C-alpha cells in the first residue's frame, strides 16, 4: 500500500489565508461589540462578553460567567439590542450562553498537598521494615523539615 503525501498547493494555501483574514475581521467586529458592551454597563465585561457571531442566522452569542449572570443578561436582552442598534450594531437575535471556564484563571488553581494518611504511613513503615529500608521514612521527614527551615526573610 502506497502512502499518499500531503502537499499543499498554492491555491489551497491562498484559500486558507483568506480564512485567516475572515477570522481577523470577525475578531475585530467582536472587539468593537465588546467595547460597546463595556460602555453599556461599567463592569459588564467582568461577567459577560460577546464571543461569537453566527452570520447565516444573524445571531450574536454572548457568553456569561455563571447562571446568575445568565438570567440577569437574558432579562436585559431587549435593552442590550436597542443599545447596540443605537451604536450601529444590528443583529436579528442575541443568544446568551454560560461558559464559566473562560473566566477562571488557568494558573491560579491551588495544588493539593499530597500527604499520607495515618493508615498509609503505618503501611509504609511496615513496608520499610519488611525490606530493611528505614531510610524511606527518614527522607520524608527530613525533606519536610528542610522545607520548613529553608524559609527565611532576608532584608
């Protein structure tokens, strides 16, 4: 069986580059809408933002932080539509969706400390004595003490 090689023809490359310009146009339009929404309410972008545009259905999609903001924004849709129309942004429909992951910082997740339970410590002690390796227990305690002693504030 002969393997086909994936060549990108110049025509295909140009077609793909036009898609990139479309993405750029959509992103700039979303940015314009978000600026208008920021002027609608002072902290509007803290809990909701314009995230997508469905051109065939003439729909703007607003993404909310949680269910409470979803209900609040959903009740304000007629006012938001009127405000956007006054700013020259017209959509037939405005759809509101909840997407909480967009608002959670990635690096701020707390890492849980991995500590052994009493039963696990007991089993580790039995295992260490069974294989004649008491240093397994000492390394854990010494490393913990080094961490506690290593913290100093130097001025």
